[in-house]
C-alpha cells in the first residue's frame, strides 16, 4: 500500500513554512528541533521530493514545499473540524471556540452576553480576538478563527451568515447644538450637518455614509476618530455631530457627557450577525449560538 504523509508531518511542514526557522517551528509544535528535523526528513522520504533547503543561516522552502504546505493547512483544518464534530455530537457547545469581533460591537455586546453564555455552557471556552472587519474575515477564511461577529451590510463572499439583531443608528450632538432636542432629524438636516466619522477601515464609517445617502462617497470629515469612545468625546466637546449605534448608547457610552440623541427620519440601522465558513462542520453549533444570542438580546 502506498505510504501517505501523516498529519504530524504536515503540521511540522506548515510550521516550518510559516516560520522559515527550524527552532521557531519546533517551539510552535512543542517539540525539540531534532524531532522536527527528523519529521521533515521522513516527510521528504514519503514524498520523494525535498520540501526545504537547509543552509547555515536560513531555511528555504522549495516550490513543491510551499505548494504542499498550502494544501496541508486545509487538511489540518479539516482534521480539527472532524474532531470538533465528534465532540459536538456527544456534547454541543463544549470545548474551544475562537470568536472574532469588531471594535464597534465587542465592548458593547459581549459584556451583556458572555456571563450568560459561561453560565449556560460551562464546558465551552471562548477565545476572543477584536479586529476590524477585513483582517477579521481574512483570519476566519484562513481557519485562524471559527466564527466572527460582524456588522452588515458587508460583502462577506461565500461565508454563512446568521443575523442576530438590528442595531438602530441615533443622531448624536452636543446639547448646545442647533439640532439638539429634536425628536427626529431629517435626512436633509443630516446631510448639511458637520458629520464626524470613524477613520477608514471601520465598517461603521460606511454604514453612516449609507444612512446619509453617500455610500460611495470618498468624503473625509475634518476630524476622524479611531474608536466610538473618541467619537463620543469629540461630539461632547461640540466639535461636530455623528451617528452612534443604539447598542453603544444602551451600554452607556455617553454617560457623564453633554451628548443628546435624536432618531433619524429615514430607516437607519445596521445588522449584527455571526459569520462562519460554509464548509465548517460546526454549523449546527454556530446556529445554536446565534439563537442563544438572539434570545439574550431580545
């Protein structure tokens, strides 16, 4: 029978390809450097081809080695998910779950739901990573994350999506602003106001522009903020106005400030949803998580 590479050998190759260093690759695999070297030699014997060129100063991965390492990543990811399915079949919502979340959601939603999730699913360990949408979804597609909590609309490609809530945008201004105290702000008033935005890279920036009918605009406000907290402080200082998600308002982001809110006359909201790879074997667990979040948020 034809010999095939083992998962352990493929794991060694992926680590070596990523680090370009035998020592660091061995540390990543929690083995000695000699064990890793022996494993790579065994792999080359099975393949009948070299995967790495060794010199005194560096390690060069061969063309074949790079191609095999890329395929090996997918194989290892599938193997992990096979184990996840077996575990979930015996006991759903246990083990580890790597959850990504964007900065305009995480600080305001997670404190509400994580304590209940810990109580309801005590055998589930959730590892969190907060990042902007583009790098977050890249990590999801590469298998570094299992699932991501993001804001929509957003081009998510072929990812599976479960909407968990709608998050209304509120018009925010200083209490001394000419528009302060109104029950509702018209689209015309919103367009003429000095709207402050989050900097490029935050999907909330695009959502705010969509509300104003400027979704494809390259507009840059005079002042831009790197976080919602900074944006609120700028509004409180009377520098300008903005749109704030109700999720953040309900989390008391403006507590102790002179910021006032009004509703927007046009439909103004974003959707918050869970995203995962359609090929993931844990889709049943992720839908259960989405249902649990909807229940806790309602």
